[in-house]
């Protein structure tokens, strides 16, 4: 989801920002990779080889790499991964807003999702606390949903929002897909510009509930100690981008499950994937997560149904 040297992500316009990156790859003694070629074109074949070679040495145990950056008020996270599903399956999932509303709410902080088409496609995520929260009581974050097919075997999907919670601005979630050898190379980028209010809210969170939370990438310590997991805003955005990635994995892994059992299979798969990284992503016990997602899904269905009623626009809350 990029810049000078990248390891994964969400918003940024090609040459707008130049990121200097310290990532998990440093721990493995691997060189940082360039996000794009000299002409700005994607290099999926090279990414595929690098990620495939990285898999056995990666701290993630899978072909995946990540980075983050805080620069001039903007917080950015990026990641790349090989998905063990063919391009057409991943394209169908990410190019369809209704599919986003199936996998995005598997993220513990997403309480629901709706989609509607007018002149543009609007995808609204309802964001809230990690425990159960009715989507109607959560904060609605509408995004413009744009799908841009590229060359054969490629796809770009971008979610843009001018404003967000606590006065944040310029939210973007971008996903780029390329089919390689029957698999899919995925690059995800997310970013936003924080505000004085969001900084204050973050300081409070990091001093209380989030004081022990860390991200996935590492950076050199101020002292002579070993590199440590990033914290603060970078840790927060890295955790969030990983949640979206794992939610997508859970969605794809359960496509073959019969429809009546698919939702239960997905929440189980999503939870198990997140529990692979308990240091960063353990937020709820399994029973709590299941109960929250089952109840929130019912709330999501009610919100989506309201969109068919004239004059009713849940996304404007």
C-alpha cells in the first residue's frame, strides 16, 4: 500500500513522500526493497521472488514484510505479502464492496460495514472499541471506493476519506494486486494525517490501555540494546493494517465453506490468525470475540437494509 524503500503499506502517492525505513528485515540481515521501479511501475515479479526467499527467515513465518513511518504529521504503514490464492479469487474479493463488508468487520475495531452506489461507490466502516458495540453507536467513517484495473493480472483498489475521527484527515487505504505463478502478490498501504485532538487521544490511550502495545517492525534502540518493536502511532497503524490483512486471509480461506456456515468459519479463522501474534493482536478472549462479532454482524445487516429505504442514509451519522 510507496516511497524510497518500502516493506508494506497504505496511502501515499508514488513520489510524494520519501520514506527512510527500518524494518523487520534489518533483523534478518536482509536489504530493504524498493517499492517501485525507477519509472514508478510496480515490480511484482521481483517482490514475489524476494518474499518467497524471505519466508523461512521472516519473523512472521510467512512471506510477508512490513514498515511504518511518521512524517510531517502523516502516519503511514505498508506491507507486502504472497497470498496462497489465485489472482481472480482475490480480485473478486477486493474489487467488490460487498466483500469488504464481509471481511473488514473481522477487525476487532470495525463494528460494521455498509456499501451503496450513487454517482460513486461509498463504503462506510463503523469504528469503535474492541469489545462489543452496536454499529449504530460506533463512529461512521465513509470512504470513496475506487477500483482501477491495470494491466492484465493487476488491480488497484483505493478507499479515500477526507476526514476521520478526532479531526484526522486524508485517510487512505490502498491495495494493489498482481497474479504471479498461480498466487497473488498483495501490497497494502494505509495512512492518515493526525490532528491536535487525535494526538491528545493517542497520548491518553498509550499512557493507559495501550501502554504495553507494540507494532511488528523494529527499530534500533537509543542505547546499545537490540532493536525493539515500534510503539506509539506507528505501532497502532501497523497493528491495524495487519488486522485488515488477516481478515482478508480469513475471508479467502473460507470461500469454499457452505454459505450457512461461512460466517462462523470466518470469525474462527480470523481469531486463529490474529492469535499467531499475541504480543500485538491479542485483545479479546475467543468467546468474547465471537459474541461481539455475531451481535455486531446483526447490527450491520440492519444498517445495510436501511439503505434501501428512501431518505435513510446511515453513513451520514
